[in-house]
C-alpha cells in the first residue's frame, strides 16, 4: 500500500562539507519531500532568513530543525543550552517546521539536565512544535580498555528511560551502541514521531551509512512504520563526506531516497 503521507526528507548534514543551500538544491533535484536543517558550524544553517530563501527558491519545505546539540556546536547561537533549544523552536516556527530534534543533555550540564524534561514539555505546549529527543550511544574513552564504554549523556543514552511525548529514532546510533533498533522503536511506542534513517556495521562509531549497506533493520523498520500508520518524517542523515566527486554524492543520496521509498511502498 502506498504511503505518500510519510515524508522522506534530506538532512542538510548529508551534504557536508557543502553548505545547507546545496542540500535544498539536491533535495529538489532528486525528489525529496523536504529537508531537515542541522544547525551547526555551517553559517547558512544558523541563518533563518537564508534558510527561508533557499526553501522558497527551490520549493523544498523545511520539515524539521535539528537543534545545535553536538559537542562542536556548544556555542552556536548561545553557550546556554536552554537558549539554544528555545531558538531552535523559534526557528522551526519561522520556517513552518513541525519538529525539533534534540539530544539528551550532556552529563556535565547538570542544571540543564535537571530541568530538561520540564523545558521540553513547556516548549511543546507553548509552540505546538514536537520536540523529539534522540537516542544516542556510548563511547570508548581514549586509552581505556576495549570493553570500557561510557555515556556522555544524562541520565542515559536511551530517552525512553525518562519518557517524553516525542522521540527521534536514529539507526546509525543503534548500530554504534549494538542496540536492537526494533526493540527501541517498541519502547518509544506512539511517541516515535521522527526517524533518522541511516545504517551502520556495528562498529563503535557513528557511521551514518546509506541504508542497506550495514546491518541495521532499516527495511523492516520502514515497513513496520507503514503498517502502524506512522505520521512522522523519515530523514536521510547519511555521511557523504568521503565522496571524491559530486556525482558520487548525488548517487548515494539518490540510492538512499530510493531505498526509503521502496520500503515505504511509495
């Protein structure tokens, strides 16, 4: 059964080191339904006015905004994570996006971490924008034993340990953690409202492979979403940094889109 209601979008992070403008152009050329703006070191991604113009000129809507939650984005917009999340919601409203993706707080962000769940609820009620908290993965500290893994997140890498109204399921992160993605989707239940579709081999790193090139149940998840009447977006968040030629990046993003549409019955 065709499921045109499930939008398949392209993360602007998927074209890095090209800038956000290129993501809009490639999304238009390849037939994606929209983009997710990853707010990070790319100056274009931080400029809501520029993003609005790219959307208008290409006809590609912004359906979601990824809040600057990475280690390298801790000073984008503000050093205060509360301000960053509020500005992400404001950007989503300006861009008419329905979802903001955010990572759980880092362990050292004690004040932010203590207030995070209440802040997410407050912002959702004020704005009507869904704030979808993303699953993460543990890492091996430099110089530690092979089996030593630690979490940088409070209280854990699994947002269902706290409980939120909306979740983002990232399959590259489940691969890096060795976590059962379908079981996590079950725990998220009706709160699963956003998917970062990518693959991984199970190596302890965030690979973001084109779906179908790793060991994650990408196809099974998409087919399950259709059966469950999923109403959120599927975002291709894949790594094309190694592409030596523009044609290679285009081919990878086209393959990723085809994979998603095939298994969504589109």
